C-alpha cells in the first residue's frame, strides 16, 4: 500500500512540474505594422528584435507587417515595439525618437 501511495505522489509531482514547465515556455505569435521602405529597414528591424524572449521576427517589405514569435514571460509586446522604435522605425504603438530617425539612410 505504501508503494502505491508513493507512486501516486511521484506521478502527481511529475505531472504538476510538466504543466508548470509548459506554461513558462508558451510562445505567442503576433503581427503588427512597422513603417519602413527597403531591405536595409528589414535588417535593422529584425536585428532590433534580437533580444531575450524573442524567438523569431520577420518583416515583410511589401505589406509592412512584422511577425514576431515571443515568450511573454520574458518580454512584453510593448517592449518589442520599443526595441523597433529605438531602431528608427514607427510601429502602431510606438514612434521612433527623432534623434534616431534623422540618422537613418536617405532611402528609409
């Protein structure tokens, strides 16, 4: 009887730890507009998203849509918008600082 109880407790602990782990690593995928013009802009924006918690970032030059896969336990959507704005590109939520925007290449 003791072995069965020990087994049940062990299984409960394993099950609970798997649930907790799965919740921590849950990634979300979002899309939003980011304003830019060229492949240089694309490189700049995607490089800006090279941060902890962001698994993938891809900007489409034609549609101006950024697709980001990220872990909300490590970074917020607002922080992602801020990273992109700090690279010189406006998003739907954040405007790029003028001091950074004026330093972009002429094509941008």
